[in-house]
């Protein structure tokens, strides 16, 4: 395969220059052109035929969201959103992900150094070019989990013997919609959930707020010492690692800085290793779509401590990298399509599938 051809679309000349210079350092990536607005970008897409677009969402003449929707309809390409760290920019980035974008990065001048930004953007471009074309999101289908991948009855019974349970989820490219699909499909009575989605600082708050409005569970961006409890899902804040800590019979999270792990902060491996230590067999790990190997070693540690583990299957992944690496590392018990993961989780924790669902309220 030749170099990945990238078109940078941004009204800022500085951003276009920084992205072009930084990306040119990578031998597998070529910036074939830049455009200051969607109208010029439209012509350059036809002429240059890029593999991946980086797209600002706040531009003159036509906003990035409108352009993205037109692009997905008439000339679908993998698109990485470039957005500011303002509240408006974060919410626009979430709308762009809903509209078919693959991933999101923060504009230069954020908490990332130029070097870290370069590495993050290059990785996202590599993931984007591997990504399957995004389909409109669908609600999970409540179909039976195949018997061949069901947890043994003894394992399910062992999980129900205690009350201190936790679910840990990790995802990257394509993960925002995968996490939404899983959480929307879960009952409000599920155990506490801790989540790492590779995403820049400040965007995770908008992501959590969006999910909180869609799901039966409470969803929030994690803060240091937040309790992990029934009916709550905590999302690691961008640019911070999150670890699970046990205090007596209760869990809480610690949010902390630290070096990048697998080129990521937050890192799925950091979370999963902490869950293996703090929760052991009373945890369930889920690894969803994403490029790279973050989470594979941590999931193997969870599995070794007796946790049940689930990986998203290849057909339903946008990028099968992270689940594939976890499977290859020997840390996965079950491989399920995305639509069956909510029921797979509920089969481990809820006493009966006949639990009333429609009238549930957040605790």
C-alpha cells in the first residue's frame, strides 16, 4: 500500500501549516493538499482523491457539520474532526461523530504538545484509513446470546454471590457510537461501569453529557474519588488516566496524570490493570472497536484474575485492531457482535431477562 493521502480542511492558516509540516515527518503519510473552506475542499477532493480528510467544524461560508453531512451522502470518506476545546467546539465534535466522522482531535494550542498532537493525529489517520464505512447507528437487537459463547453457569453464580461488581469498557476509533450502543441497551440496575474512550481533553465531558441524555444509567465524566455504583457509568476525562480503587466493599476511581501508555492518555491498559487488581473475578471487561493494542495486556490481566471478558467481533467493528490484539493475547472469553453485548452483560448480572425496562429512572 502507498502513502496515506490526506487533505487538511481548516480556515486557520496556522493549523494547515502545522498539520502539513508535522504529518510530513511520517513516511507513510502524505498531505496532498489543504483547503481553507468546504467549497475549495469540495473541488480538491475531486481533483486529489484523498484517502482521509481532517476537517474543522467551525469555518466560514459553510460550517463543517453541514459539509460533513453532504460529504457522507455524496462522496463518503474517512473524516477526522479537528475542533477547539471550547464548550461549543466539543458539542459540535459530538454532532460530527453522530454524522459519520471517524474520530476527533483537538486543535494545536490545546493541552497536547505539538509532538503529542502529531503522534495522535498520525495514529488517528492510520486508523481512519482502515475503518469501515460508518452506517447509521441502530438500537441493539434483543436476540439470544449464542449458547456456544455463554458464560458457564458456575461463573454466573459466582458473580451473583457478591454485591461489589464492576464493568470496565475500553474503546478507540469508532468507539463513541459503540459505547452509546452498549450503554443504551443496558438496564439501569446494572453494576457501576468505568470507561476509557480515546478522546482529547474536554471532549469527554460533552460525550458523557450526550450519553446521559440517551441512556437509562447515569453517565458522567469521571472526577477524582467518584464512587462506582449501581446505575452509574464513569468516563475517563481526556488527557488523564483513570484507575479503579477498592475501599472496603466499595469502589471509587482515581483520576491522575502520567506518561502515555500505548501512545494514549487515558489508556485502556491502565484502567484494565487497575480493575484486575481491585475487582478480580467480580469484574467484567469489554473491549470495543479501535486501532492498536491498548487494552490487550490489561484484559489478559483481568482474565487471569478470574474476570469475565468480552470482545466486539470483527464484522461490527469500525476497526478491529484492539479486539483482535486482546483475543490474540488470550484474554478474551467471548466474542460478540455489538448488538449482543448488552444482553451478554445482563446475562452475567441480572437475575432475569423479564426485568421491567420502560419505566426505569436514573438513581
